């Protein structure tokens, strides 16, 4: 049973190493600054969220438009008295022309434009919130990869040293200078170390997958994270952090804009309770109570 378990674990380790080896064929060495630039320029998730702002701006242009006038032209199709079609002569032909214009009153148009503008502001803050969330995921995935690379280097160094120790103990066992149980303990420790490394490589591949999705990289690329030298400064005071968050956090600004949006929407709904006004002009040649009726 132990031999079968060790064989399966070795097979998993070999498969993971082969997958990593295939990915390393297209290795991309980037630091966090390059990753952030790639994210801004190429991220499909960020691009999709940005389209909502353009849609909101288009809705503002649409809300600013006034109602189009309507024109109605009616002409006699068939005159049973004269057996004529499309008779529009001044003597006995009938023509009716109407021109109508709907006029929005009670501030409907103004309220609709204001609501559309608030929707643009709301979409902008929603986009900033999505960008902030995705950027946090970007930094988390990048730091996970960087930390995993350092841990893998430690694992490799430890494995190499442990292999040398096992080989030395094995020679001593063969010479009868050492007990066999010590060799078995070291081999078990080596297998546990390999399993831990395999688990770490699996987690790193998940972080690779997430980061490549954010940066719009090909699936067969392997990202090798480079560490930046960052100057560390003293953190600001808590009051400063709190004040900055209240002024700049997109979720807080979005919540405030949402209140304004719903308040303006209430004004618009109240104004829609008042009917619109329609003005029009009409010319009727023969069907009214007088000839050539103007109304």
C-alpha cells in the first residue's frame, strides 16, 4: 500500500513538473509596474466595465432630445359621386393636413436630463469600484506568485541537501555503520517535502491562471514575477487615511450618488403624473363645417 501511494504521488509530481515545464516555454518576466500597465491597457474585464460609462453618456444625449413633430396628410381615396380615385381638385377634392408637436411640461425633460447625468456619475464610480477590486486581485495574485517562487527556491535547496544526506546515509547503511530506520525516516521526510512542493506549485498555477486572465495573456504563457525595490515610508495617521477614504473610495462615492439618483428619479416620476401638452395646426378643405377650414 505504501509503495502504491508513493508511486501515485511521484506520478502527480512528475505530471505537475511536466505542466510547469511546458508553461515555461513562453516565460514572461514582469514586475508589478509592468503588470499594472498591462492590466490598464489589455484587461478585457476592465474594458467591459468601461463600456457602461459610454452607454450612460449616450443616454444623456438621448434624454436631451425633444419630441419630433408629427405630420398627417389625408387625401380622398375614391369619390363615389364622380367615380374618381385620388381626387384632390379644389372644386370637389378632399385634403386634410395636420401638424402636431408634443411639448413636455412640469419639468419632465429637465428632470430626465438630470437623471441621465447622475447615471453617468454613478457608472463612473461603479467602474472605479470594479477597477479597484480587479487591481486588488492583480496585486494579490502577483504577490502570491512572487512568494511561491521564493518558497519553491527554498524547497529545491532543501531537497538537494536532503538528497545528499540520504545518499550518504544509504552508503553508511550498506556498510553497516548506520541503522536503516534513519534512512526510512529521511526518505519519508523527502517525500513529504516533495508533496508540499507539489501543493505549492498547484496553488501557484491557480494564481498564474487568475493573473493571466486579468492581464489578457495567453494560457500557455508562464509569468515569472520580478520583485521591485520599493522605498518604505512611514504610514500616514489614521485620521488622514479615514478622510482620504471618505473622499476617494468609489464604493462610498457610489453610495452617495445612488441617493442623489433615486431622489432625482422620484422627482421625475412625480412630474410624469402631469400629462404632456400637444399643440397642432390643421387644414381641412371640404370635410369640416366650412370650406378651407383652418384650426
